[in-house]
C-alpha cells in the first residue's frame, strides 16, 4: 500500500518518527539501525515502508534500506514473530549480522536480542535459512569471509602474544579454522589443543 515515503523529519524519539510528507504527518516505527541514520529534525529523509493492519491497530514501519524491509517482511512471516519482535531483531543487529547468525546457526547471538527466546531463535534459524540468501545476496559471503579473517588474525595475534612465533601461530590457526568456529577464543582453544 505505502511502499516509500520521502519527507521532512518533524520529530524523532526512538523508535518513533514523525515525517511530514507534503503537509501530511506520518507516524512510523523504525529499527535502531535506521533511527541512527535518520538526519536531524527539519531535514529530508527517504524511507522504505511496510504497512501492518490488525483489527486493533494500523502501523507503518520505516527502513533505510530495502534489505532491512525485506528481512522484516520475512521475519514477521515466521510463526511467533510479530512486527514488534521483527523490529527488535533489526534494532539488535544489521541484516548482514543476522545473515551471518543464520549461516553459522548462532542461536546465542539471536537469544541476546530482547524478547527472543531459545525456541524462537531455533525457529528463526530453520525458517530463514533458505530465504536469507535472496535478502542479503552476495554480501552474506563477503561478510562471513571478513569475519572469519578477523577472527583468524585475532587468534594469531593472541598466540604470538603467548610466545609462539608468528609463522607457527598462523599454521596452528589454519589447521583448526573452519566455519563452525565463531570466536577468536574458540579458535585459540582449538589451536592450543592440537599442540597438547
């Protein structure tokens, strides 16, 4: 119904936003990631929107990126996830971070989002697994690769600080590195176990 709005920011107080579009004031709810990108009051902003109609309310949600809106639309289709939880998820992590959680089956990261329990996190991972590639596209692989590189470098630095030569630390890390390891601490432990 309403797919995009461009107007002047009249008021903003997370997560609420009041936008003046040619004399009509639209009230929107926006995730924190979008909220922090919104310019100051009196400036113009363009938002992609999603309109939710329930028997007790009509609510307009705004997003700075099409990927955010696409993820929101897919999230609210998951059983047990409504617009409020969808907004909380997008406030707690970016689309790329969510895609990485799904790719790595990282339930712990999803459970840290307020309102998301373990069962909901498991359901999200299962139901979003096939959909996330179409939402985030090739950025998922790029983000995953960058995160893996950062984790590997951090682990190598820590092993070097523990007294291992840099080339030995690099070999130790490359021997145990894989996609199931999601932190430098896990990688360091695995590398040290191979030396025992």
